[in-house]
């Protein structure tokens, strides 16, 4: 799946098990449905939402003839989703889809479900692209606002130990740690760690990791005669070309030019 999609899904009394390569938002609209993950389950009825990360196995069972969901399928690589994340200064994968969870929409949001269902005519093969983008943006942003306060409350008056974080990253420059490893090393949930990093440093964890790698790259570049290929390997890049692109993107000049300037 290359494009995200908003759709209606009439479950009725069907049951089964799913596991997708993409994340989903399942929103109860009509009737009721059982939904269960490995760590527990809940009933989906109007205004109840199941957050389904990619590859999260889940069981479902419709409890009435009119059991119907509104579904947002979030494609792993979708330019529209990437643009939405940039506009919202967040990563849905690292916050909203960090784990399987159930939440309830605020009562004032319930009329939006009827509006969306009316836009997503049942049985229609393909939703108008503009309507599709409108509904995806509407529900992802609204659900993030419902989901995020719990995380926001956790980060108030808390700070990351920057020295500890830097030490973890600097010891692994050749194999940069991902968010999950960093969070585990700091004894935090991944979503909590992500929010703390955004709040304290104004950047995502992986942007922070890249910043540390580039600082080390600049030091080695200007204070050693290490060949670019060797330097690239030491900093976890596949080759000198990928390192040069990353360096130029960060410092707006190539490594070669930076080295020549210091020796001029």
C-alpha cells in the first residue's frame, strides 16, 4: 500500500484475525465490535478508537448486524503523511503508533463521525482524493490531541540527562542506536522519550542522534587526516558518498571543501 486511505468497513457479525504491514486507526461508528490485542482488548462502539501499529496482531468480532467502523489505513511511506507530520512537528509512528491502545474521543468530536461516514459512501470503490486527504488529516490530528495529553503530563517538569544520552550515542556512532534502544537505556517508554526530546531539544531523537554524529564528523574532518571512506564507516554511514550528502545537508558545505578551507 503506497497511499493512506480513509474508508468505511461493515463488520456486521464477521470475526477473524488481522496483521498488517501498515498502521491503522479503527473508529467505532455503528453497533459494537470486540477488538483484542496480545495485551488486552476492548469493545469498539461509537467514539471508541483502537490504535493499531504496523504488524500488531489483532482479533475482531462484530457483535451486531450493523457493526461498522471508520478506518484510516496509514501507508508506511506516504508523502501526504510525511507532509502532515512535518506540519505538526511530530512523528505518528514514534508517538501515536508506538503501541496498540484504546482511547475514547471527546463527545464534541462524535458529530464528525457522522460527517465522515456521509463522505465515505458505503460500497463506493474509491473515495475522492480531496475528501480522503481531508478525513485523514482531520482524524489523525484530532486523535493525536486526545492521545497526547497523557504524554504531555508525563514530561512536565522532567528532563533528559543530556550527558547520559550523549554518552550512549557517542559510544555507538558506528552503529547509531534507534529510538527504542535509547528509550530502554534511559528507562523510559519510547513515546515518553520522544516527547521529552522534542520538548527539551526542539528536535526528534533521530535528529538529535544525527546532530551528534555530525559534530563528531566535523571534529574528525578538521583535526585528522582520516580518509572520508574510513571516517564515514566510523560514523555509521554506508560509504563516503552517503556521508558527504549528510554532511552537506547539515553544514551546507561538502566535507572536502570544509577540510580544504581549514588547511588553506
